[in-house]
C-alpha cells in the first residue's frame, strides 16, 4: 500500500506550484486552453508509453534518484512529450515512482504546454498468501494429509535464515464450508483457513514458465527413470542436468544455492529414487512419485485434475514452502502429502521470482 503521508506531500507540492502560477495572473485565452488540453493529452501519452515500455535504467534507481528521458515526438503537428521518472519510496516492500510528463502542442501563434504526474507502484517481493492457496470450488483434505501455515525453518538451514517467524494462513479458499477435512487430516495456520479470492497467480505462472531451467515439454506422459539428485560437472553445479533439482540439505554442496525452475507441461512421473530437492515446480498436469520426495520451494499447479500429486505404494510427498492451484477446479490433497510453510524457504527461492510486471498507476495529479 502507498503511505498516506507520501500522497499528502506529493499533492501539497503540486498545489503549491499551482498556487504560485495562479498568483502570476496568467490569462488563458480559449485558443490557448484548447491547445493546453491537447498538450495534456500528449503528456498522458508519454506516461502510458513509459509504463508500457518501462526503461531498464529506471530499475537501477535508488530511492530519491531520477531519470530524465529524451523528448519524444508524436503526431499531430510535431507535438512532443518528455517524461522524468523519480523513485520516491524508502526501500523495502513496494517500489514507488513519480512519473512527471511535460507535453507540448505547438500551434500557430498559440502554443500549449501541460504537465501530468502519476504515482506508480510496483509490488515488492512476492509472498505466498497461505501454505496452500486455491481458486477451486471444493477442497478435500484426505485422511493423513497435513497442511500448516505455522512458520518452520528447515533444521539444516538455521544459519541461512532470519530468526523471527511469520505465521500465515494454512489455507486460502473461497468458501470454508467447501473444505472437507478427513478424520486424521491436520490443518493449522494463523488462521487455519482464510476466505479470500485468489488473483494474479496465472500471470506469475506464465512468467516463471518462460524462465524455466528444466523443461518437460509437450502434453502426454513424461517418465523420469533416473534418480533425482544433485549433479556436478568439472567441480561446479551442473545446471544442464534434467534431474539436478538442487541440494537443499547439504550446505557444503555446489548445488546448495541452485533453485531451478522446473516446468512440466504433461504428466510427470518420477520412477527412481528422489533425493531432497528444491526450486519452483510448475505443473500443468499430475506429478506421480514412486518413492518419497521432499521438496523445498514453491509448487504452482495449473492443471484441471483434482489430484496435483499422486503417490504410488508407500511413497510420501513433503513440501517445505507453499503450494498454489491456479484453476477453479476441485482439489484433493492425498493421504501421505504434507505442505509445511517456511518463510525461510520462501526468502531463499524469491530471487527466482520476477517482479510482477511494470509499475501500475495508483494516483494521478494534473497541472498546467
């Protein structure tokens, strides 16, 4: 959210400028007003163009720094605009930018110039809304399934994480009455269930899929018969291996800081042995495992099946981090599945999550 004090400061500054100009007693003719209105439209074009084609140099701005872009000409009659981007937040959380655009619309004997300012916000680090979040109608926590939003740090990660805990809801679902809990299932969090509508995750899924390090492309069934585990090549972590899913519990391993984005477009079957793994797991269909899988990171399910994970035999699936289901279908969490939230895991995997698009306008301020 944008701090209220910041809006007051920005608005007061623009009112002061307007008052000084009014004191000058400038008389506006009707013709001048028309062209100034057109210049305002040109300035608006500049703001829209800057947000649509966000300059890379603006991403490097520290709080308080500015970037003045070049004049850009636009029809008709050689109108032009110039935009200045200034970062106005105090760092930490959302990024706030003040975009000031000068528009000029030259006309015979009467010119027009107007300025438009926009406060735009870009969200900070993405945080999961719950240990398990979904948009579906019905959710079935089967006997033996466990979901918890109570923050737990993996034992081997104690020295890599901040001390304070941050409990979140165990479950975000649109209707608590649509959640069925089996007799031996466990659901915890602060609160255990939060009734909210999930939004924005489909866009996040697409952005992450475009950045995938490991791809199982195409529909159908993808069988992985090789064991899942960390791989090295020439003394370094082998990021080119399809079965190298990091080394979360081996602090000294070359792949301990490797968090691959894994994207499966079809059904994915892990038929070998699975070492503890980490990263971001993107599933279009069902993940089937035949031996225990312990995964540290984020799982996003973008499929239509009720089961995002299937377990064969005595296999168990444990997710340290968070899971999200993007579609509106029903969902089952099977016996043998544990989803345990960890802010530490989320913080370590966050560097693989891109900013959610360009800044978006949150306030408009106009001046002439």
